């Protein structure tokens, strides 16, 4: 089941990653500026971020296993509409449908991963998350080979990806429906596990985790949305070469995501959060000043280190608020999408006003927020002596 849900995450995020990958085509076809590009990213991420916490709270109270293939059907419709969109408004509707599909998919899928984890929660969330990051990496590469040579209408071929995910999710939903039991169903208030920290500490910790997500996803959004334009503008590379560079960065994100969970299971999630956010600062500060070769090298290092944070942050938050897997997953996946979307829109305005190079000079300082990790409570038992 962990493999199946990770594969479906791969397929879901492949669909999503096609959207930024075809930005150069959409920009030329519809005569868009960077502000329009940012608005597209804002739309897909805002719909996902707005709905995910709502889905998570609802499914904590009443698990709905078969919502998984239903959500993927929304993504299927959005993909087909994007291939044939007659206007910019239709593009926004199409990407909103894809965002809604992701909003339904992520909270329940994260619950399935935790249910099937066998107690290795960090590993399970990493395996689940790495499927999504691998999909995000493959999407631009597929777009480079399929959409760039054949035009916007060839996006319709990605409907086959959605159909494959619907078939797998139907089987996953049947397993989940049979096995969810009391671990994922709603508990009564008397039976719900209690947070290991006080209410005030809990609020402060969630605020700190949100700030760390902010630093992580604003920076990642600056790469995912505008990296190709940055490479084309600064180094004069072709669109295909820029897409390959983006693919390499996204592969590094996938590898880093997978590593973060098991390392957190072994040494403690707070240490992983420390290293992944604050540890990337020297590399982000250097990035705007190096040549093309070192730009590629530094983005790989940044992706590897920065991506290891998410699984650790998610499981740490789930342990802070036990018994609320769906709500916490929905909130944190929603924050990730929402922060990325708002950042894309804001950075698009900044790029139009000050130039694309200036964006990376500003974003370089975001990982300094990692210092806030010092104020997180130690809620995990010592790791020494464990098998």
C-alpha cells in the first residue's frame, strides 16, 4: 500500500508539474507577462491550499476512502481543459480543477501512508512524499519531450496518467475502507490522544513550523516557477536546456525528501529540521553570483538539503497533535501549496519590477529563518539504545 500510494502521488504530481513546465508555451501563445504566470501558479496552489485543511478536518471525523479516485477525476478534467483552453480565463479554471484534485488527494493519502507505516512514520511519509517529488521532476522532462515539440494540445496525453492513477486509487480505497479502523476514524474527545506539550507551547511550535515552511516553499517556488526564465535571461540557454536544469533540481528535491524521513526516525526530526533549513543558507547566498556550471551544482545541493525538511516537519507536527492526522496533513500540505502560490504571484510582480536576477538575491536570505528551530520543544525520546 505504501508503494501504491507513493506511485499515485507520483502520477498526481506529474500532472501538476506539467503546468509550470509549459509556462514558456503559454506565455508565448497567450502573450502573458510574469504577473500572469504568477497568477496561474497562485490559482492552482490557492485552490489546493484552501481545500486541503477542510478535507483533512472532515475526514478526521468521517474517513472517505473513495474520495481518492474522485479527486483524481477532477485532475483529469483539468488536464483535458488545459490542453484545449481557448483563453487565459479557461487556463485558470483548468489549473483550479487540478488544484482541487490535489486538495482531495493529499490528506487522505497521507493518512493511508501513516496507517500502512508499521510505526516507521518518518519513512512512510518520506516514501509517500518522494513519489510526489519524483512526479514533479519527471513532469517538466515529459513536457520537454511531448509538449514543447507538439504544442499545447498534446497536454491531453497526460490524461492517461490521471486514468492510471484512478485505477490504482480505486484499489487503494478498497484496502483503506477495510483497514482504516479506529486509528484513522474519529475518536471521542475522551479517547483522543493528548498533545505532549502545553497549549501555549503547541501554538508557538505550530507557528514556528509554519514559518519554516514559509522559508522553504518561497525559495522552492522561486526555482520551480522562474528558474527556466532565470537561466534563459542570465546565461542565454535554450528552453530545452533550461527544462533539463529544472529537472535536475527536482530530482535533487526527490532524493532529499526520501532521505529526510528515515534520518529523522533514526536521529530525531528536530535535528533534520535544523540542518535542512539553516544548513542551506551558504549555498542560497552564493547562487546569484556564480556561473552556469556552479548554478547547476548549487541548485542540486540546495534541493538535496532543503527537501529533507518536509517529512520531518509533517511527522513532528503529527506527533504534536496526535489523533489529527488528516487535519495536520491537510494544513501542512495546504500551507506548502498556498505559500508556494502566493510566493509565485509576489515574485512575479518583483521580477517584472526589478528583474529576474533580483528575485534570487532577495530569496537567498530566506533559509536564515531556520534559526527558529531552536525554539521548538524536544518531544522525542533519546535515540541511543534503540534497535
